[in-house]
């Protein structure tokens, strides 16, 4: 099996950019969970880290918006944001064009996907990398699901995309770690920023941990918007990972939430979770 | 209204140091140059981009994920950014267009009521 790790994490820019405004005890517990996630990934000795993100208009705009895209370059740059604002310096992040292309070709046999030979990372990828590959020494394959500019891909297609990634990974000799990063409920960058629907988050995480396809795909965008904000549209990144956790025999992986705590100044219920393969 | 082009200009500005340099050198001229490539702006939109008027841009419908980066570019502190959006809604009314308007976003208090929450005090987060 070439998929050696699968997990999810938060990526809100406040996690690094407004770190000094959070409750230190809660913040540090969250950072510790991120560190443990890094150790868990490193223990699997991956050749590449595939990050399924929900970028925020850093590369893709409504003039040509792919529902699904995968990076195909030997390096990437980021963050696009002001480094002082985000709390992360501008860096060059290694990629692996060959692995990307293999992955893309496999995925294309089951799902439609765009590819991009240029990609500027925003906080959606840079914040996770800041914790998970702090030395930027692990090649990254960025994956984007359009979660920002409707119309958005139906969740059934997101599930299919996640399964395509799993099948692609299993068909490749490389050891592939997979991290999905998106919000649970949040209203990012709006006057409601800081609002968090903890009940909704916990219900979703329960569905995610059990790999409950029916429940996960039952979330309509209309209901998600009302209950979980426009940031809730990013659940697609998490659903894709849940789908990738399903084995070739149809057995869903079981998930564990290692950390969940609403941190309003970070604008999201901060989450670290992983899947244990059957 | 030409929300599409307002957001597209901000998209280009947020990700390109060249566009940022041009904007910093002469905001009005930079936006005019962008318009010459086929974009259309109203005078109000140009004013909001030049000033910058975060509250008006939010009211017009600019996605917060685009607007947030623009505010950071102008070194607007986080709490001030949130407050400027609230002020924009208070002054100009509900979001007119875009993702927040599609499903009936009517401002902070109405949104809180939808969730069964008490309206949040200003600047608490």
C-alpha cells in the first residue's frame, strides 16, 4: 500500500499570524498536536506529502476555475500573503514533478482534474507546512478543491476524487502521505469571523471518523452555509481524505480526533485528526 | 456593478509584486491601466479600491478571502479589518452580490439570529 498516512488539519491564517492573541495554554496544546502529527507523518517515511487544500484565490479565479487541480512542478513558492501578517517567511517549497504527473495520470482515469505547473501557496497550504515540514525538506504535491467560488463541485464528486487519489497512490511505488486541510464551521474574513458552531463541528468529525459516506455526502451547501458559514464549504477537503481512507475492498478507515478546540481568534475550531487504515 | 472585475483586480494585486508596485506608485493609474485591458469599474468601485474602503468593498460583495489579503497589504490590523466591514454593512446596507448574498447573508446580527446566537459585541474576536 503506497498510501502511508492520511489525516486532516486546520489552516487558518490566525494560527500563525495572530498566535500572540490566543490563550497560550490552548494554543500550545494545538501546536503540540500539530507537532505530533508531524512526527506521525515522519514515522511513515513518506516520499511525498500530498496536501488537499482549499486555496483562497491565490492561483485560481473565476475566469478559469477548476473544481479539482493538482500541482505538477519541482518547486512552489509561498506564502503570497505579507510574511509579517501571516507569521511565515516567504520560502521555496520542494515539489516532485514526476510523482505529480504519475498521480495526475492515475487520477485522470477516474476523475476529471486540472493540473498546474505554477502554484503560489497561500496560508491554506503554508500554515500546515509550517508545522508539518518546518524545514521544507519533504516534496509537496498541492491539490486544490474549489471551495470558494460557487458553483462548487457536488460532494459525490469530491468522494470520487478522494477515492481516485487513493487508487492512484496504491498504484504507485512511492510512499505517499496525505493531509486534507480545511475548515469546519467558520466565517473566515467576514464580520462574523470568530464565530464557531462547535456542535456542527463535532457532529461532522464523528461522521468523518466513522467514514460514514452517506452522512458526509448529505451536507448540502445551503445548509452548510447557514450552519457552518461559507468556510464550511471547505469540508470538501476533509471528505476527500475520508474517501481516500476507504480500502479497495470498501472498508472505511477509522478516524481519531487528536485535537479539537474552538479558538475564536484563529477563526475556527482547530482540528488535528488522522485515519487508521483497515 | 462589476464585482467580477473588482475581485479580479484584487486577485491580481494580492498575488503579484509587480501589480502591487504599480498600485503603490499610483493607485488611480494602476486601476485605469487594468481597466484598459477590458475591465469595467464604476466610479464608486474605483474610489473603494483607491481609498481603500474595506467596508464598501465588502458591501459590494468582495469575497472576504480576497478582501482579507488586500487589507493585510494595507497593514490594516485584524480587528480594524473586521470593524471596517461591520461599518460598511451599517453604512451601506447588506452585501449586494457575491457568495455572501447568494444565500441571503444580511449582516452579522441576522446571521447570528439564524444560528440562534445572541448578536456578538463588536470587536470581541
